[in-house]
C-alpha cells in the first residue's frame, strides 16, 4: 500500500517547488517549474497541474500546504502585503483549495522553513527554535512550543531588521539604519564588496576570498558573523530558545562563520541563556520551503484522534473542502 501523503508547495519569486511528502517528512515525488509571471491566478493554475501530476505518481493526497513569499494572515489565508507576485488581499488558501480540490493551508515561506527544520531537520526534537535564513536579505521564523509564532499580524520573525548597530549602515529593504540585513544580507554585502572594485558572483566568492585572507573579505565576513551573533544573543535573551538554526547558501560556509557567531553569542547573551544553546546550520537546504508547507498541512489536516488539535483540524478541513 502507498503511504499517506500531503503536498507541499513552495512558491517563490522565480520558481515553484512542489513535492509529495509522507508523514515522516520524506519527499516521495517532486516537481519544479518557473513561477508564472502574471499573478496569483496563473500561479494557482500551475499549482493545480502540479498537484495532479504528483498525485498520479504518489497517490491521493490528504491536503496541500502552500508556502508564499509575502507576509500573510495564516488563520484567514489572506496575503497582507505583496510587492513580488501581485497577490495583496488575495485569499491564497481558498484559491489553492479550489485549484487542487484539497483542504489547504498557507504559511509564509520563512516561517515554513522554520517549521520544516523543527519537524524534519536540524531542530528536530527541540521545543523552541529560532531560524535565521541568510539569503539576498535576512529572513527568519520562530517556533515556540511546537507552533510557528506568527505575532498579531503575521509579521513575527523579521530577524533581518533587528538593530545591531544604531545609526549604522542603511538597510536596503526597510531603509532604516543598523538592521542585521545591512550587515548579513547578500545584497548589501555584495554591493559593498563590488563598490571597492572587487568581483564576486555571489556570497561564496566573498567567503572564499576571506578564506584566502583577502583583507576586505575577511573584514566583511567577520563583521557579518559578529552582527549575526549580536542579533542571536538578543533573540536568545528574549526567547531563551533551545536551538538557533542558520540557513541559506552562505550557512554552508562552516566554521569561518559559525565559530565567531558562537563566540559573539557566548559573550553577549546572558550566561544562563547562552549555556547549552545550540547554534547549528540548517539541514534541509532548498527543500525547507516545500517541507514546511507540507508540515503545515500535516499539522492541520493529518491529525489522529488522539491529537489535541484534531477538533480544530477537522473544523478547518470542513471549511476548506466546502469552499
Ligand atoms: Zn531593515
């Protein structure tokens, strides 16, 4: 017999990654296509097609989870703000459910990645997790007591805009000064590096240059690690998490990044907070988004009778399948 599956879909600005995922977080079938450029309706047509293909291969899914790259209200399924896909105000949850005829849930992509690391990755077994994702910008997600912490308006987890240097460098995203993103986001770092006449395709080139001992690259990478350490220390002082997971391509840099981050946290956080705090690289890489979307679907619709959330899940399931 085929194992039970849900579908996890990670909708990004350039690509849609989707998979059929079993209860243990194994991806049993996978697809990737370019994101249609003409808005959420076309994206959902594509999601509907992929969902059919995946189910042909892996069997009928129980539900679908969708990761969306904008702030959103996960309870109502509505996008709050969008300058990427033109989906502001759209009920993505309902659209996904209609396109696939499956109960659907949605989650912000960074939160989905945090949920994935908590359920299936580097933070498995931990009760509280802070995830930082180092990409073009710096994103993040917070899982407390096994649930994503969304905050009042679904805007929680914006760790990229933690202030690490009052009056410091200007943040390319929010325009304020001294945000972590201005020191640890690839866009800011590459802009600064190239402005001095150096060549770099991406962060890997800067990290490699730092490994070779090139002065500016060493300065940038150590400053990046120091600022991440300061932000993590503050987050740890407030949340006292069990584990901090750092993801994104540059997190694969290893010790050159993690050693100074851990040192800064040990120095800056309260001793009882930093003691025993694990700071580790993410495990799930590019699959984190789709696995987190699938995890959202499992949590909401895949509950057994013994689960304390099964009442809510079945209520939501009825709502989703009747809409
Ligand atoms: Zn900012």
